[in-house]
């Protein structure tokens, strides 16, 4: 990512304390951006920020719940207050708790999954776009999933919440195309992160068996393989990319 230049720019990453978000936060920093890490787990976010500082970068931790509009508004206002602008945002925080089948899923779990995965992305864009317009434009990447594009049994709330991001990303891209704001969706496949490893540890599935059966490249992705697509999509090198649904999944969705 060294050939991408974010010097003088400001990026924010939600869910930047762990997994894919942490890798993106480090990626933006490596390219010279000052990075705000918005996460409801402040300890993980501080850890990620320390890695950035250790690498000679600048990071700001903001304990944020993306499903809470006041929390999101306050975090984005703080970024602008501290750094004076917002150029790039990766709306990545997401959850995938076990729900069981469509019939068994509780209303409480359904609402929580949508509140974080879908409403959270909308709330972040709502406040980021205003900040970006004040900075002369910007780029947003939302984190979808292979589950934005196809079904899998027993995760209907997750699949529906991630499918919704396809429409939300496209509409937002259309609404702001003339204003210098690009909006894209990156859809990871199977990526070794704490989220995935926790599910495997709980006995839902074996990552290796799952990968062999469903990923044409026959391996799981690493967080930095998703992060490099996100950082690129937010950079000037992707200046004509908007409304795109970009699968980064070792070929999973085409199989
Ligand atoms: N790991 C995979 O295989 C995979 C595949 C497809 C899509 N994704 C998506 O990638 C994104 C990141 O997942 P990951 O695997 O890195 O998971 P992760 O659990 O390692 O990281 C998620 C981060 O989001 C934060 N978070 C959760 N709820 C939040 C909230 N309400 N407000 C603020 N922060 C919150 C967590 O504290 C954590 O730091 C998610 O949207 C997930 O759905 C992951």
C-alpha cells in the first residue's frame, strides 16, 4: 500500500479495534493518513492505535456505538474538531451472533443485528457525508459480505442486514456522485478474524473444512487482503469507482 498517498488526509474506521477494521486502520496509517478508530471496545481500539503510533503514525480512539446516533454524531464531530477534516471512512463494524433458523431467530437478536450492521452504516454515512462535504469531498467504503450477495441457512438476519447494504451503498453513491463523494461496498468472503475464530471455537464449523468446500482459492483470506482493497477504493487511484460492489473473497461468490 506504500504507493497510495494519504498524507495530510484523515480517515476513520468503525470496528477499527479488531480484525478487518484494525487492518484497514493500520493500512490508512501506513499510507500517511491520521486515523480515527471508532469502536465500542475501547481496549481493542487503544491496542490498534498503539500499533499505529509505534509505526510512527497518528491515531485517535473514540469509544463509539455505531447503532446510537448521538454516539456516532459525537465521534465524527470530535474527528473534525481535532483534525479539521474527514476524507475517508470505512464503515465496517458488524456483528454475527448465532440466531438459529428464520423461525427460531428472536425479535431482539434480529433488531440488534440490523441496528449495528445496517442502521449503523446509515448513521455513520449520514454524519460522515456532511463532514466530507465541508472538506471538499471524500470516499466511503462499507463492509458487506459474501452474505450481501447470496444466501446461507440459519443466518437470515445477518444475510438480510448485509443485502440491505447493497441498496444503501448504491443509493448513497448516486445521491453524492456529483459532489465528489464516492461510496462503495467491499464484500469479504471467509477472513480469519476474531469474529470468525470465535464461531469456529464455539463449534459452529471448522474454518478449514468450510474453506475447502466453498472457496475456489482453497484458503481463508487475511484481514490485510481486505484492508488493501478498502484503502485502494478510498484512494485517488480509484477516482472513478463509485457504487461498486467489490467481492474480495478468493472467488467464493462466483462458485
Ligand atoms: N471475518 C469474516 O470472515 C467476514 C466475512 C464477511 C464480512 N465480514 C464483516 O467484516 C466486518 C468486520 O468483521 P471482523 O471479522 O473483522 O470482526 P471482529 O469481531 O474481529 O471486528 C468487529 C469490530 O467491530 C466492533 N463493533 C461491534 N459492534 C460495534 C458497535 N455497535 N459499535 C462500534 N463497534 C462495534 C467490535 O468491537 C470489533 O472491534 C463485519 O461487518 C463483518 O460482518 C467479516
